[in-house]
C-alpha cells in the first residue's frame, strides 16, 4: 500500500520533471502525474500555456502598447523605448529586455506599472527604482527593467 506522503513525493517529482522539460524546451514528458481526481498532466497542458504567449510577429504591437501606456498616463520618456533581444537558450521562446526610464508624478508611475503588468503574455518586471527630481519635487523618475517573451514562429 502506498502512503499519501509517497504519492505526494511522486507528484512533486513528476511536476519537477514537467517544469524542467518546459524550461529546456523539451515538452515530451514520459511519466504522467495522477492527481486526486486521476486527471493527467500531459504535453497538451504545457502547449496550452505556450499558446497563451504572443507570437513573435506581435512584438511591434506589444512595444507600441507600452509606448501608448506611457503616453496615456501623461509621462515623459527618457532615452527612448528600446528592446534588446536576449538569448534565453530556448528554441521556442524569444526574450526581449528593455530599460524604461519615465518621469511623472508618483500616482501615474504606479498606474503605468499596473498597466504593464496587465498586458497579455509573459512579462517580468526585473527591477523598479524611483528617484526624486531635484528641480521639481513633484516630478519622480521611474527606472523599470522588464523582460517580455514571445513564441517563435514555426514553419
């Protein structure tokens, strides 16, 4: 008889394999995990998650949406909006990084961060820092480093 703890340890081990496979881009999972209701996590579940990530051709629209959010919140952008591709060692995903520097009042900067977080797809806000402007105490500069992921187009 298998104990509950042994079942849970098995489930954790299989989930770790699924996560490792997803991170490496190898979505073939040999072992299936049985949940309490005997449902199975399979390759299709991982593909469902991948399908929620925008395809690479949507990148320009995504960058335009971020610029729109800056303008909508009446913020001033310094140094432009530049995304740099980064090697993420996954043939199915593309990663772009950007350092965004904008100035405005605190409430609009917070709103911008919330708006960026609500964009579709996978976006990581890696760091956020605020600096007060010496000339205008109501003006604050926000430095935000973010990473955005897109699915590579398959031929």
